[in-house]
């Protein structure tokens, strides 16, 4: 059986590295290039689900991450926005 998922992934440049992160799995990885970060993220998701399955914790973990089970399929939380906010934070010296 295979799960076919659409998972939102954000890839950020951090110095010389690219970081791939998905809030719906609270999972991240990195690579020296954008493409490597993408590939590693896919691999990390595969390992993540393999571990859930082998530990028998798929339902528990996905529910805790806000996923909904419909019939025998899982749906991740719906990403409703992605913005860049300008925020001023007073610093106490």
C-alpha cells in the first residue's frame, strides 16, 4: 500500500545551506543545494513514515500533528497562508 500525499514544504537558504521544512510533519533536513535539500526531504518523509509504520504509531503521531483520517487515508492540516510579517520587538538592554 502507498500513501500519496501533498505536503507543503518550505525551503530556506541559511548561509551556504538550504533547509527544507514542513510544519505538517514538523520535519526538516538540509543540503548544499536546493535540489539536494528537496531530495533529502523526500527521503526523510519516506523514513519518517516507515518508522511510524514499524513502530505502530502512525495514527497517534499523525493525529498529534493535526492530521485527519478519512476512510483509510490521511489528510494533513491545510496550509492557509504563508506571509512575511514586519514585526518590531522592543529589546531590554
